[in-house]
C-alpha cells in the first residue's frame, strides 16, 4: 500500500477527455488461503470473502485502511457489492492532487475476474461513469491510472483462460501498475 500511495502522489494521468475528474481505479484481489496458490497467512488475513480483515484491504497496510489513514486522503464513501464478485468499493479523495481513487475489493475466489477487469481497464475498455457527490468519476477503462493489487493469478492460470483478452485489447495510453509477485514476467507482454 505504501508503494501505491507514493505512485498516486506522483500521478500525472493520461485522462480521457470526457472524464471531468482525475481518477485512479484500483482492483484488489483479496488474499485467499483457500482459493489461491499462496503461502497461507493467518486465517483472518487470508479470508478472501471478508474484506474487513483481509491482508490486502482491511488490515493495517491493506489498500482501504492504509489510504484512508494518509493525511491528505479522505474516505468519501463505501459501497457494498456494487457488482458481481466485488465485495466492497471504496471512494477516496485527495483534494491537493485533485484525484479520486476508486478501489474495488474482489472476492479472493474471483481472482480470474479481478485479473480480467484490471487488464481490460488497462486496455481502456469497460469505461464506467460513476457518480460521487454529484460529480462524474471516470472509472474502469476511463481512469487515468489502473492498478492491480493482490496475488499474481497468472502464476496459477494463463491468459488463455481469460477469453476476452485479445491482442486488440492491449494497453494504449493508460497508465498501469501491478503490485503482485513476479508481475513483470507475467504481465509485461500484454501491457507493452
């Protein structure tokens, strides 16, 4: 989460012209002892269906907890189950950076869906116009920065198991970051 914080502080996005607000969209695949090929962590941290105590979301250095404790970031709103596989969505705002962070906590059992969402957003697809305090927030493929946090699912399954990803959907102009083990070896070909 600290690396994410530092990246957001330096963020100068390529933003779609139609989106009036600067936005970063973070896809978090919750840590899951049961459904991911990981070295098990303590049960509360590795419960992929409980965002509140999860290592990557609600624990001290999880995305939601860590970001809202940073002085310039304000947790504006949370939304339970905004879409299938997403257990919670958090909206955080940094007025100094004029940046809204949309963070989605995906059920740990839905790591393929989380990975797919990240890759499609990075390709500029699945654009979402969300409303926050009466303003339009461009998320998904409309966000200027797309981030993946969690276990590197591509160590367990291949891109061919994500049928929507095609060469025509490779990244174009979207800033993207991945916070996962060995991410460069697994993601660089599709994000280049």
